[in-house]
C-alpha cells in the first residue's frame, strides 16, 4: 500500500502463498524497492512529477476510490503547512492515502473474531483506513491524527461515506499526537502505515507495552510499510505474519496478576 496519514510510501507488491492460517508468515519486497518508491514520492512532493509507474497507478487508484465513495482521501499532503497538535512535527511524514487492495490484504491477516476488537488507526490522515475498516465488524474504530486539517478532512469524509457500506458505525476521530494518546482499555488492533520516525515509534511501542502491563489483554499491531519493526520486537512484541508490505505483531506475554 502507500498509505495513509502522513505519508507512507509504497507501491503494489504480490502476496506470497501461505498455508492459509492467519498467523502464517511470508516475506516482503526488497529494501531497494522501498527506497526507490521513497525517492519517487519525494520527487512528487517536491516537484509535482508523478514519474514512477507505481505513483501514476496510485493517483489513479485514489481517483477511483474517491469517486466510488464520494470522498476526498487521496493525494500527497506535506505536513509543513499544516497545524500540528503536539511537538512531534519533525518526526511525522507526509500524508499519502492507503491503497485499498493492499489495506484489505493486511486486514485479512487479522483473526476472524473482529467483533471483540477495537481498531485504532494511529496517524489516520484523511480517514481512508478508518473508512475501509468500517466495512468490517470491529467493536468500534478510532482514528488519531495530529494535523488539524487532515483531521477535519477525515471528519468530512466520514460524514459522506455511505452508512450502508459500514459494518461498524461506532467511529471516533481524535485530533491528538499519537505519541501521547492513551490507548483504550480494550482488546485492540493498533494500525499504522509507517506514519512516524523511529523516535516516535519507540515511544508508541513503549506506551502499548505499558498499557498491556496495566491490563493484560489481546493486542495486535498491524503495521504497513514497517520500516521500524525493531521498535516493537525490541520490547517483546512477537511477529505473527509478514507478507507483502505489512507485518502483524501480537503483544508480549504478560505475567498473571
């Protein structure tokens, strides 16, 4: 995917065959491919030249998705001119919306019993991942975005998105710095599309671990374009699956209280 809120960069990648279990592991593309897409996205942001084939495809996917649902989730948005909540502007990345098909593949990696899970999108941008998640039967959905303009865009998109397409309508959008956001005391899926630099990712991983220590429960981390996976594995989060351009972790085991 090429994601959502705060720029994340990627193009399409094929899923490798697995044995069919939701926790099976495969392997993604090369670092060189990722770096090439990073360079292409930087060129688009700076010069407005969508030269890379994957970027041209991305812009067309944006157009089709937004036209289908009468929303405005696409494009590349630089953080430099936006009003940011908190002190972590320098650790954010430009907003690029998720590729719908690749996000759906990532969501398919989750366990089947979604009704007991709250989906939290950290760096929710204009809301595309929130909208797509609402088509699945999560307990509820929260989008957390630190750029005021992106947050307002997400609110407008949620208001326009057809309710008939939603299987979860308990949706909350929060304008806040994800590094300081208090995770709900519920079974969780934490979703991110490479929205932060390593410094912020480490802070978020530590807060997630501390939240588990305070109340042991189910916690999954669905991380697309996972540049900083080490922030999670270093704290004991266990890799359940890595396929295409996403990784799925589960929280470290906590001692019984």
